[in-house]
C-alpha cells in the first residue's frame, strides 16, 4: 500500500493518503482546506486516482478540503450520516467497507468526541485512523458538539482496544510531534484510559481538562457541515494562467499556454550568460538575470506583471520562483522542465541577445 502522513502546522492536523499500488486508486483522510494545493499536488505527482475523501468527524478546529477534492478529482465525500451534513456522497455507518483497488477500509463508529466520530481500519488490520477519539497518549475532548465521556470510553475500550495489539494507531491531531502509536502501547501507557483505568478515572480526567474552545469553531463547524464548500463562488485556478502547484510548493505554468501568451508575462531566465546565448537558445524576449545575482538585483524584476522563471531543466528556476514569492510577488510561476522540455516540445526558441 502507498501511504503518506501529512501535517498542517496551524491546526496540528494529520492528513493521510492511502493508495493501492497496482491500480493507483486512492483515498485521503481528514484533509485541511488551506493545504489543498499541497495535497492535490501529491496526488498528481504520485499518479493516483482519488476515489474517496473521508473525514473522521465534523471538525471544530479547521475546515475540511473534502469539497475541493470532490470538485477537482471527482472523489466521493464520506462522512457519518449522524450529522446530517450537506454535500455528502456516502453517509458512512458502522461496518461499511470502502474499497480502492486491492485495498479496503472498514468503518467503525467511535462516538464520544462527537456523536458521529468514525475510526477507519485498513483491511489488513495493520493501521487505524482514529481521528479525535483516541490520540497518542491522550483522547479527544468531550465538552462540546454532543461530546459524551461514557460513549468515548466504550468506543476506545470496546472498539479500538479490540483491534490487534500491533495495529498502528494514527491520530487526527498531535500537539507534541508524536506521529503514531499502537493498540498495545495505548492500552498500557495512555494516561487517561490505559492500564487499570476505570470509567470513573477516565471521566474524572476528561471532565477536568479545562481547555478553551477552539479558536475557529464558529467558522469551522458551519463550513464542515457543508463538507468545506465555501459560500459563494470559488475560483479554483489562478486568474492569470493555468497553474499547477507542486508538492514542493512551487507553482508551475503550462508550457503550451506560455508559448501563446508570452507577450503577457515577464520571462526571467536565471541561467548563466553562456547558457543563455548557447544552444538550443532561450525564449523570445526573455530577460537574463543569473540565479546567483537574483537576491541582490531583485528590484529589477517588475512587480506589475506576472513573472515566469526559466532555466535549463526547471530546477534553478524553481528556486528563483520561491525567492520571488518570498519577496511578496503573488503572480510567479516556474516553467517545468525548463529549456530542455521546451525544446523537446518543439516550442519556439531564439538566440538573439538578452533584453
């Protein structure tokens, strides 16, 4: 199985991408709206066919990107039917099985943090995604959104703790850098519910956490009841060009679009002068500014027009695009594959001098 664990620093949320190696069919769990471009880039770069976008529950601390994945990839949105949320394609219930290629995920109802919390377990029983029910050495709070300490106790003891001891547990959040645990570990070491803890101990612990409500709860919960669909129209692509954002965080422009719109952008070639004037040439009207000099001469690059960075293979120019973006320029994109791919595509080049 292809498996990736991703992290959102702002909300300390983990997102999980799973895929069948043979068919490349995939699912993604607990997405975060601001991280959509990053995660969508990973789906594209790995050549995956995203079939489902799953949420363990209606989150109170961040907005899901489920609707964006549905719109971009056609992935079906999966959420517990207990919420009555809008835009849900599959209202998951306890015992449901979600298949993607040769892999499966079984849905387990684990209420407590909210009434509709779900835990997703892979078909081989080796991984479980517990959302905000059981955390690494902790458990999700139960003091809002129909939380119920007793329900969570039973969800953990009667469902999660009955999974194989070596089953790896992947939480929805962690605030201390912990990424994974196991059933055996949590049964022994979890300070809230592990060891010889009884329901009275767990209740006493959970009822005295004294935590403030999440800062984004007023925004996140209504948005997540729409599966992250924004109110009003959403612009899915940049308004100046068709762009893809890579998993490395670099915006890349479509070469064929650039070839027909080259007069509308500022082409910045960051190679050496020798490369620029040598074979096979450079883009028409390109401006030469070697990468080593870019930071010192950055104000020579205009701010009032989109900038496309170019080099031999697209690597140095990717760094140039990041330098320009860090300088506050919003309309910047890299030419993927650089001059090498441009030449292979038989797009026009010149060997005239630099502007």
